């Protein structure tokens, strides 16, 4: 815990506020004072960060650091309950800080409006008692893990996708770290994001509450934490499973023969090229076509094949008249397509249709273009009546 002196006492208002804690022998006055002097850093104020921040504030954590640089979007509101409709367009940091202050004005909120990186992580995280990882991408998860191991700070981990989530505690004195569980990141693009694959809005609430619970237990020094145990949650079937974790003797950062002694380039480690901060204007990609130009081709009744590679349930949400061939079925349906024809592929944002274009080209199709930005860009540039999702 922090070396800061323990407050002498709680105020009368705090005694009343935390009365249900104070009558728990496992918490009591001593435990509540530990919570008040504690400093917890929450990485992200999105799906996981929302319940984490709200419950830690309600529990009486004295200082909560928030790291985020995103803006509240309407699509966030289905699960990111720390933000509301009135906050759309506002910085997530500001929205989250306002909600926390409303829940508990005794909490000191420290805002870091930055993307966590190898250059700033150690400086930001230093001095915190616990770090709670609410991120949604592999480079940042490895970064948070390595920084926590190097600093000796527990890392309360959680992740979510579709109907499933998991949580554990990494980087404690004798426990495993994230690299012990995942020595290597998956190939880029193999695991779709929540924006592509979807997520049940209630799911991050369950996992985030687990993370908040583990954080409080670590600070109180009570109970059995999830160190060495990975809890797997299946919301669709309401099942919990537990998997035992052990520190790997081959782990490059927490093993006995560590080879990582400082933070590295995590985008490179995960095989994700990082764009320059201010890239030069790029020439038009001949493999792409703007949605407005696709509309012109359609209006002119140009002879081409327009294919939507999204899933059937997405096609039901909105479509622009393209032939539906989901990406997963495309390899089996290539025989239905004429290699000499002209093709325009599209999906939600351009990622999956880009893979579809690559697949066609690898199989001898020479006139293939990807509709840049997908159906989201179509809604922006061609027809605003097409709903975004």
C-alpha cells in the first residue's frame, strides 16, 4: 500500500456513507481507512471501466486515476453505464469524472487524457497501489502487464467478447502474469473487436464488478483473490468455470530468467503497424472505391457484382442492396463467382471486405475493389437514412 499516512478518522458524513461497510468485521473502520488512502488506476472508462470506476468510487477508494482519450459515442451507451445520453460528444474522462463525483464527492479523481504507451506507462502507473485493466486490445494488455510486473503493482485483469468474459489477478508477488497465460499474441485480425463481433451490454457489468471486487480485496488484504485462478463466464448459458494458472518458468518478464527488463514496442510485438502521428497524404488506393463512387456506378447501371460479406443478422439491421455472402462462407462459394467479372465488396467498416478482396485476388480474380469505410461510410456519404450500428 501507499506510504501516505493513514487518515486519523472518517468524517461523520463518511461514517454514515460507509456504514454498511463499517459493520462488516472484515472491513470495519480499519479497512475503510485503507480504502480511503488507496490509489487505484483504471485503464479505460469504457465497458469494463464504467462499472469498475463507479463501484470503486462508491466503495470509498480515496484516489482513482482514469486513463482514456476517447469521446462518448451513442454506440457506447448500450454498455458503458458511467456515461449517459447527455454526454454524447463529451470526453469520456470528463463524463466519467462527473459521474464519480456525483456518486462520491470524497474521491480524488486524477485524469490522464493520453493513450497509454511505452513512453508514459511507468510514469503514470508509478505510485498506484492497484492497476485495473479495462482495455480492449492486445498491445495495451501486454503493456499494462509488463509495466505492472516491472513496478511490482497488482494487475486486475478482465476481458469480454460477445457473451463471454474472463477475469483474474496478475503480477502479484508469487502469481503469474498475462504473458504466462498468453505467451504470444494472436495473429493480427484473428480476434475481431467488439465493434465487429458484438458484445452483450450487460456482460462488462459482470466482469467489471469482479474486477472491482478483486481490487477492494487486494486493498483490504482479505479473502482469497483470483491470483492463480482465471474465472471464465458464459452469460448465454449462465455458467462459471475456473482454470488454474501458474507462473511460467519460461516467462520472459516474471520468470527466473527474464529477458524483458524494460517496456518494448507493443504494436510491433503484436504485429500491428503503427501509423505515423501525421502521415503524409496518401495516393488513392486502386484497390479501394469510395461509397459515393459506388453509388454512381449503381445509378449508371454499371455492370459489376456488389457483395456484402457481413453476417445475416447484420444484413437485417441495414443493407444497400448488395448480394449477401458472409465472409466465412466465401471460400466455399467462390465457384459461384465469375473470375472475369468486376467486383465491389463491402462490410460494416471495410475490414472484413478487405480480407474478402484479398481472398478473391488469391484465387485469380483481378478486378476487385473494397468499398472504403463500409456501410458506415455509406451512411455518412451517400444515404443518412441507413442506420449505423
